[in-house]
C-alpha cells in the first residue's frame, strides 16, 4: 500500500467538500486500502482481499466492523488474520475496530482474485483450477509448467493445499485445492 | 422427557439450574462428537504410517476441531442468551470443564485408534454418516446450524473420499490388511447402531435419522463390496448387538482417558490461556 494514497484518502474524509465520491464510500475505500496490507500468515504473498475473505466493511460513526469469512473451519491462520486486521487499522489510528466472522455463504476458491492466483503461481503454489476440483494427476507444475505431474496426497502442509510432484523437473509442489 | 444436564456444576460447587434445552443439547452433541474424534485422530500426529498420511489424518483432525469450535461457540451463545447460568459460558468452558457424563458424543468416535486400519474404518463409518447428516442440516431452519453444516460439508466430502479409498485399499489389499480390516469391523460395528438411534433431543429437534440410515447402509455396502469386506448381518440370530448411550452421556471406558488428557491443563491451571 502506498502511504501517500492513504493520506490522500484520509484528507478526503476530513474535507468533504473536495470529494468526488460520497464520504462514506471514501472512508470505506480508505479502510479497504489499509486491509490490503494484511496478508495470509501461511501464504504471505496473498492479501486477504486476494483470498476473497473480506465480506463487508461496516462503518458507524467511528466504529468499524470488518466482516470476514473463514477459509477452512480449523484454519489456524484465521485468528492471526483477525488480529492483524485490528493491528493494521490501529496503526493508522482506527481504534474502535471489531472483526466478525460469518460462515454463510461458505467461502469458495471462486472468490480468489485472478491477481491472487497469479501471485500464488509465482510463489510456487499451483492455483485452484476447476478441472482439478477433485485432485488428480496433471495439475500444471508452477516451476517448469509441465502437466506431467502426479498427486502425492490430497492433504498438504495446510488444510487448503494438496501435495504434488512434477515428473519432469522432479520438484514437489503444493496445489491450492478448489473449495 | 429430556433431562437436562448440569454442566459447569463442578465450578460453582453448588446446585445450578438446568442449562440446556433440546437445541443446546443437540448442538453440544455435534460439538462433542467432532471434538472427540479430532482428539483421537490427533494422537496419530508424528506416528502416521508414512508422512503424507500422517499429514492427512492430522488435517482431518484440524477440520473436525474447527467444526467443533463452531458448534461450541454456537452452544455457548444459546446458553448465554437463555440466561440460565450466572457468568459467561464460553467455547473453552464447554470443552474443558464438562465431565464425562455431560459429554454427548457418539460412542464410535471415542473408540481407540487401534491400528491404521481401525482408525481408517472409524473415520469412514463416521464421515459417511456426517456427510449425509450435514446434507440434511444445511437445510435446517436454524440458520446458524445450517451455516455450520454447509461450511463443514465441503471438508467432510474430502474425508469421505480419503477414508473410503483407504478402506478399499486395505480391504482389497494383502491377506494381512484384509484380515485386519475384518478385525476392525468386529471392533467397531457394534457402535454404528447408535448413530441412527435418536436421543430425545434429536426427536425434539426433528432430525430424521431413518432416511439417513437407508442411504448410509447403501453407501457403506457399496464401499465394502468394492473392498471385498463383508457387512455384518443386520438381523436374525447372527445380528451384532448394538451399543448405545453416548448421546445421553453413558460412555465406554475410553472417554474418561481422553478427557483426562484433553482437560488436564485447564483443570490443573484454571483459566490459563495460550
């Protein structure tokens, strides 16, 4: 996040006369930009916006409620993300913050952004792919891009990933499962 | 008539008013069942037959723990809203401070891990049941219960696939693996009947276990057929005697040991936090 952008937005709120957007929208956008600095502790290249887990931002006077949805029920990263959201907003002077988790509708990898999928691949994790909604051999290797790969286990280093190995470059890799 | 338990009575030492209506009791049953199976599976952590399967069973354990937290949080909210207890009930108190007789989990999930085959079979028999049950519960008029079920179903689908593949692999494997799976069936089958025997709170909640049973019977038979494993006889002289009682807090000797380990820290250092 560019610091100058943030301040631009903040000053917009303080000077409603200069706004092109309704003040509340500007405020919400400023919060959204701060949240862009919050990343998944397990996959640090992904922001929580990339993951698609920000459901809503509610603003009531100086009270901010960030509504998120968990990826997997037992994902230990969720508590961490919750805390990091509060910390990020606190650093920018927003003290009255509540993070609420809602389950319905259930999170799906369809909500992951295209940009997020690109960043995943660059990081060395194969992105969710509808053709492999049930994991099987053939997920494209994020290292050498071969499709000659094999599924080792449907369960990987975290709940959201499956374990693969490339038959060509021999590198093992993670696949972010469709969910 | 359902006789409500007196949870947390160990804290106050005095008599406390009944805590639960049938809804709270049912949610606690779901919470306890997922917690205890999670705890059992977690015993495999670092001991799996190969690294990938060690990771798989502990991943399932984590999913189940997440599900149980959702159920406990919801149960705590219902109990707090009902104003039947002084002081706040939390998910942690429900998991760490209730006694053995207050746990309503299925007997099946508290059974020992045994060998890998027995753990796999326990997981399959339960996951297949949970999948069919949660398919129903996601339609529930209780919105929070429906949300938890819909969310969990995505994970359960994986558990069913993974465990059923292992049942087939071991059942239709070597002579040794086949005979061990037969042994596992002998050990665990008597605890399958309870899943479909409704407790008072399930009847009050309107859970139709009979329709689930028919689908479960069919699906389990298909997997067992493929695994070359026999289904124990359902009726007649050779029928297996089915154990029950877990849903009402009457457990096998296994649960006490699990709870001793699970609750040790909180009982020894009350209110300690990570």
